[in-house]
């Protein structure tokens, strides 16, 4: 397992007594992992739902839907390193003028989302195909799928089957793009009103997978908790970092904290735990945004947050939690049996093991909080879905 190998690497640095080198390496890892920026372009005609789509991507309430189209840039609320720009629709006069003058600055963007509320036209796909030759990464997104579904439900009445309708819609998009010369276009059917449904989650996974490692990290951690899958991926990403943070906090501070038997950098831990809380959208700002999107109150959602650090992060709470850490004696004796260190190194291992345990527990707890909050925010939506399925003639007994 990668984390076991990492653990061993750290222990080997310690066994050579290289505490300062270990601290330097870990510190530069955190500095560089936080410096990555991600630029996403959303190309769409006026009315395609650019504003609504960007709000869904960022987890922000409908702020500027319906306002005049301009080339705006939006920063993700919990991570200003991820930026989304609105560009004019493919083939529009504004788009052509932007290409001709170079003002659209394609080279600045990592990913291109081509948004439409109707099926893609041949000329749009030809243009995208030409641009793809320049190695840009394109994703074709048909927005407002919920509207199409409602329309189909009304027209097709009892012959309507959602999965078949979606499949036909997707095939029509792929075929249309194929006729325009795109060999294997990536098509996603989404609703910006209901990002937990249809292909929104799959789109996020595709965007994430196409980014290089450090940008992928920044993008994933900035995303709102649209699905349980996003929460799980965030958890896995943070757990990869936890041992490094534990190691840095243990090597960076060698003077014990009053009231605590180990030495570690509490301020550093508080800073990272607060950022984890934001990553899991448990901070007040995130809860308020989600509450507004979901039509609930922040108090209602906050009631689902039960873990210690999900509720609050402070240096005092960190000291309490480190003191409480359970089962550590067994873990520590195992480590010390393998690596019989003495003196300073042994003290560092003791604090590393304790902090590592606390951070793992904190990340697991916050991820569970995030899932409960998501469930609460979608509760009524799901109840409505169940009602509509039971009243669907196809499912009637
Ligand atoms: N039902 C449904 N309505 C949507 C969806 N996306 C956007 N809308 C609605 O469609 C209309 C246009 O959406 P906007 O996000 O303002 O579109 P835009 O492309 O930003 O438009 P301009 O800013 O005027 O260029 C608004 O009334 C939105 O609420 C969707 O996925 N489903
Ligand atoms: Mg708009």
C-alpha cells in the first residue's frame, strides 16, 4: 500500500536521524501542493445555462442566473486557486472575434466545457474538433436535461421511460458530434438544477482524471459535495496527506506543549484541520451556501454535523483530542519494536503516531458528517422522486 511505503520512507529518514531534512521535505511538499491553479473555461451561448451550471459546479446559490452575458471569471468559494471563466458560444460572432484577436486566451485554460441546452450542431462540433487538434481537453455537456425529461414525460405519457429517453438523447449527441468530425466525443447530460442526478458526477470525475496530480488535488478539494462519491474521493485524497502532516507537525516542534506529553506543532494542525473542515463543506459559509441551494436552513443541516472537528477546530480542542487518543500504546509499542529508537527520535515517533491517529479519526469523522449533511440536503428531493415513481403508470400495481 502506498501509505505504508510512505510511512516506511519517513521512518527510514528518522532512523538516519535526519529530522531537519524530513521537516524540510514535508514542508516544501505542502507549499507546492497548495500552489497549483486550475482554469476551466465554460463555452456556451446565452441562455444555455452557463450561470446556473457554474453555480452548480461551485455549489453557490443562484446568484447571477439570468444576468447579461459577459466574459466573467468566477473563483471557487472555498479555494481561489480554481477559476471558471465564461466564454461565448462556439461559432458565435463573439467567439470568432475572440479567437481572431486572441482575447479568449485558450492556452490559459486547463479544461474546456462546451455547454448547450439543445443537441450539438454539426458546425459546433467541427469547430471544437479543430480546436481539439491543439490538444485542448473538451467535454460536451447538454444542460437542462430535467426540462427535456419533463417535456418528454408530457408528450410520451405512459410510453415514457427515463433511461431509454436519456440513452437516445446521449446517442443523438454523440452521433451529431461524430458527423461533425469528432471521433469519440465525451458527452454528459446534466441538470444544473439537480447536480446530484444524471451525469454531473461522472463529468466531475472525468475533469478530475484529466488533470495532472497537483491540479487534480486542488480541483477535487475545491468541489462542493455534490455526491457521496465526491466525498469519498476527497477523503481518500486527504488521508494520503495525513501521515505527512503528522510527520511534519512532529519534526517541526521539539518542545512539549504544556498539558500534553508530546511535542508537536499545534498551530500547523489547527490550520490544516480548519482547511479539512472547508474541504468537507462543514464550515459556516459552506453550510449557508448549501442551505440556500437546497431551500433549507443552515441549522437544519448543521444538526447532522456530529464529529468533534466537524463542529469546531481550535488549538484547545486539538490538545484535548491528542490527550484522548486511544489504543496508542499498542500501536506505538509495535512501531518501537520494529525501530528501536532512543531519545529525541523516539519522542518524535511518539508524537507522530499520536497525531497520525488523531488526524485519521478527524478525516473519517468529517467525511461521515459530510455524507449526513448531503443526505439531509437531498431528503425532500428524494421523497419527491419516490412519490413521482409511485405515481408513474409504468410502476403502478
Ligand atoms: N430546469 C432547468 N433550468 C435551468 C437549468 N440551467 C439553467 N436553467 C434556467 O435557464 C435560464 C437561463 O439560465 P442561465 O444560467 O441564466 O443562462 P446563461 O447562459 O447564463 O444566460 P445569460 O447569462 O443570459 O447568457 C434560467 O432561468 C435558469 O434558471 C437546468 O439545468 N434546468
Ligand atoms: Mg449568465
